[in-house]
C-alpha cells in the first residue's frame, strides 16, 4: 500500500524532522512543497493497517510535526 502524506512541520524543528524522515525505511521519497503542505512523503507499507500505524506512530509522533494529511492511493490508472 502507498500513501502520499502532506506533513506540516514547526519551522524551528524543520531540519530535525527532515533528517528523521529521511532515515525511515518506509518513507520512500520526500519532497519539499510549495503547495498546501511543507513536506510531501511517499510512504509504503505491506497493507493499509501498517500504513496507518506508520503515519500515526512514526511520522506524527516526531517532535515538530504539527500534522500529517495522508492520501491513500488505491487503483493505479496509468
């Protein structure tokens, strides 16, 4: 399963949060963003339950993460 996660980070913790996210094996790609969210991460897991746990227990638990907004990808169209 894959989720694209928009992540809001407190500016004073930005460097520490990005370092922690880059170390996570489940975060496949990490981008800065000029859109609605400061960071965008592509997160992969064996199933939807594991994906939810990673977002709740690993990403949002990081000191400095104000919010995480996941979009769970379903059917690949192309």
